[in-house]
C-alpha cells in the first residue's frame, strides 16, 4: 500500500539511474554543507555509489545542475531545448565566442587554483587575488550579457506589462472555475515571451541576491569577531570530517 510521508533515517532511496542507498542522517537546513554564496545543499550522496555502478546519467545530471545553477532554469529530461540552442549557434558565431571566452577564463582559474595550498588549520582555501578577480570577472560578464538581453527584450517595462496581462488571465480562470465554459487563455506568443524574459530576470535576480547574501554573511561574521580579510569565506565540513575553523576574537 502506497504511503506518503516525510523521509526518515533508515529509509531506502533510489534514483532513476540505478543509484540507491539508505538515509543515514536527516539534518536541519542550517547544519547542511553550503555553497560559497551560502546556499545549503539539499542532499549529500556517498561518492562510492557512483563509480562502482557506472551511473553516467547521475553524473550527467550533476553537471547539468551545476551548469544551470543560479540561472533560474528548470531542467526536464524531455525539455532541454539543446537542439534549439545549437541550431541558433550554427548561424550566430557570437554563441561560440562567448562559450570560448568563459572556457578560457575557467581554464585560467583552474591553473591558478592548482597552485593554491590548503591550510589544514582552518576550514578554507586561501584564494589567490587573481582567482577572485577572475571569478568576479565571469560573474560581471554574465550579468552584463543578461542585462543586455533584457534591454533587447523591452526591459523592465515590458516585463511588468506582460505580468499584468498574465494576472488578468489568472483572475479570469478563477471566475470561470465553477463554470462549464472554458476560461480564455493568454496568447501563446505572449506566454513564450514572458517565459523568456522571466529567465533573464531570474538570472539577474540570482546574481544580485548572491552578492547581497555574501555581504550579509560577511557583516554577521565580523559582528562575531571573525577576521574576514584574513580567513575569507568559511567552507562547510566535507564528508562529515570536521576541519577546525578560526577561533573568533574573544571566544
């Protein structure tokens, strides 16, 4: 008999690629490992379950999730639109130029990060200033490209106009809820335009949110006596192994 309930320790989970395992711990969101911008991860998998079963699909999904992180995109296995992008790229060389530019920047970061030594007394990497500058440059590149695209689509004014139209049709759906008549639908072309603008807006919002969150985290840490300039952004524990964090002044 099917039963719907919250997950508990000891429950068995399985993915769509043959990957399976038993839940060992259920933790609070604030106790989970987190990304550099402070976003907590949803689940931590045992890495031994990947190479031993050759879960290529699981690895692919991990990289797809990484690729669209912060873009506000919802990925479906049947709705990736990859072919549409490649089709446009065949006639628009700027697609490949942007990809090559970002790839080159990441290549430079990898070379620099390989030279950065891990300080075992604190839970962080001492990032080289060049690495930080390159990462900032990539973020600014994405932000500028997104803003340019938003302006080309009509900007904030067009977005608010389409949202107002959408709200109007949503209200009509409520009115027709108990009626035998079908509620009028929003023009598919306008729906598609709104979705496209929303994706760009989400990209910009996520970038701005990440920047604001980083500033907030820094202020909160410094209020506790943490030397942010010396130690940088703290990193979460890895695989349950605790690496000592710097002692706060006065702690």
